[in-house]
C-alpha cells in the first residue's frame, strides 16, 4: 500500500509499505478515505518530538471504511464508514473510565503522561498512522464511531481532532456568558476555538497570530476580532488595553512549542534546546489573562519549559487547564453541532492533495504557502 514515510526532519515521502494486519482480536483494519495534516504533525516534521523514528508513518486524523475486524469486535462491521479519534484508548482503565481518553493507561507503554496516538512517534506508543491507504486500529469497539450517512466526509475527518480539540479548549477555559476570550494562534485549532467560543456564550473573541491571511480568514469565519502581534509593541499591554486594563477572562494557547515572537524563547527553546520548545504563547496567555482567570492550553509542549512565568500564575490566582483532547467524550455532541449546522468545519480546508504528493503537502502547510490553513490527503484507493 502507499503510505507516508518519515526520513528525518523536513524529509517525508510517499512509499510502498506492507499492508497492516490484525494483531489482536480487538483490532480492526480501516481503509483510509481521507486523512489530514495537523499542526501536531509539523512538530514531528520539524524534528521536535523525541523518538520519531525514520520509517514511521504519521497521521492521527483520518476516516475510512472498516475492511476487517478481529474476533472480539462487536460494534463494528466490515463496510462501516468510521470517524477514528486520534487517541488510542482501551476504554477500560481508570483514566478511560473518567473519560480521559487522551490519557489511557494501557495504550501507550512508553509513557506515563499521554496515551497512545496514531502516527505520533514512539513517545505516543509507536503506532503507524493514517496518512496511508490502510491502518490498524486497536480497541476497535472503543474509539471508531460510525459516520452518519448524511455527513460530508470532509466534516467527518475534522471531527477526529480539530473540532474536539478546539471545543475542549473552550470547555477547559470555562467560558461563561459574555466572557472575553483571547486565543493565541490562528491555525486550524485557534480558528475552530474562536468558532466554538461563541457556542459557550462568549461576549468577545480576539485571535492573535502574525500570519495575515489566517487572521483575515478567522475574522470572517468565526467571526471575531483578529490582530497581528508583529504590529504590537507589547502583546500583553495590547490585551490589557483592550480589556479596560483587567485582562482577558479566558486565554487559550493554540500555538504550542514552536511559537514565534520572542527571540530569547526561540533561542533557548528552538535553537539551543535548553527548554523543550518556545513558551512564548503560554507566557503571553498567563500575563494577559485577568487575576483569577483561566488559561487553557491545547498547544503541544515537551515536558519542560524554563521561561514560564509560574510566579504570575500563583500571584494572580490563575487556573491552568490543559490536555490532549479526549475526542470520544465530546464526539456525540459535536456530531450534533455539525449535523444541525452550528459548525461547518470543512470550510477551513484549503488544500486537497493526493497522498502521492505528501512531501509537497507538508511543505505547503509548514511554510504557510498558498494561503494554506488545513490540508486533506486523498489516498489513491479512495473512490470519493
Ligand atoms: N491538545 C490537543 O489535543 C491538540 C490537538 C491538535 C493540535 N494540537 C496542537 O495545537 C497547536 C495548534 O495546532 P494547529 O493545527 O492549529 O497548528 P498550526 O501550526 O497550523 O498553527 C499554529 C499557529 O500559531 C501561530 N503562532 C506562532 N507563534 C505564535 C504566537 N507567539 N502567538 C500567537 N500565534 C502564534 C502560527 O503562525 C500558526 O498560525 C499545535 O501545537 C498542535 O500540536 C493539540
Ligand atoms: Zn491533529
Ligand atoms: Zn484506557
């Protein structure tokens, strides 16, 4: 089968690989019909995630058709079209029982923090991902969810990660009626978080990035206010000034460890690797939120950051909430939002690229060429 193959930082290609097989009676095999490239894949592509092995296949956002089921699988049958959440969860451990599906205790023997994730290095379990024609899906009765027949597949594929993550970012932010919400990052996650913030009753939504075409997009799509941090003397002062010097009620970090905008953070975090990435957006979020406010982090970070203003968290009485999204938990509600037209996620898709051209697809998304926001890959065997 054709699959994406990682050869080292900034080098990916499409190659022939063996088709996956059922390895455990709880597995199923899914023939991928659509997969996406995520901002999280860029951390892998740029060489920021430890133990990303040459020869691995990325891709944690995919939908497809069940083509084979293991002996124990009860809920799925061959021919079902399924949304596959990016988290791999056993459904039975103490954390899955609390619906912390992103923190499953069984699916990732390599770590005690995050559970298994498709195509996300050996630190997330070493599973092969969905930027391929076929994928082995463990715990098939837990994650995969049948796509309602009337749902557009492009909306369905964005329910594997983007929408649940953005929605959970707002949920963790505890947004209540009329809150001012400031979102750092206007990538797919920040854009969708701006959209979801209104569903929670936000009174004002402000997005900050420095890529003009993305700011323009979110201004129309969410719709919301959007500002370029390159045009500000001081980002924190800008937010304070915009909020009567109180600060935002809620700040969302939808940027993560490769943030730009602060030379010292970038030097120590991205060049000298003295901390695991640059904590610029997190720093801005902590300092821009009001006293007693909430900072919600969905941007991905490595384990340690030195330049995080932890004293301000204490002295301002800030609550920090963070996690990988637990996709399965909110999926039924989000399917409803999409089916009833309150969310139309496919509008953020700007590029549809055959899997054969995966190398170009990564370069376009990574370099923000051609006004790229979200890229969908189409495997050669997909017939829609
Ligand atoms: N927690 C989860 O479950 C989860 C799920 C999906 C993605 N993520 C993470 O969310 C983050 C965003 O994902 P994405 O797909 O939108 O990625 P993306 O790379 O497309 O978007 C990131 C955006 O942040 C902007 N940016 C850079 N520095 C900034 C700064 N200092 N302030 C404001 N904006 C800044 C970039 O210009 C870019 O537009 C990534 O870290 C990704 O790994 C987490
Ligand atoms: Zn993703
Ligand atoms: Zn579990």
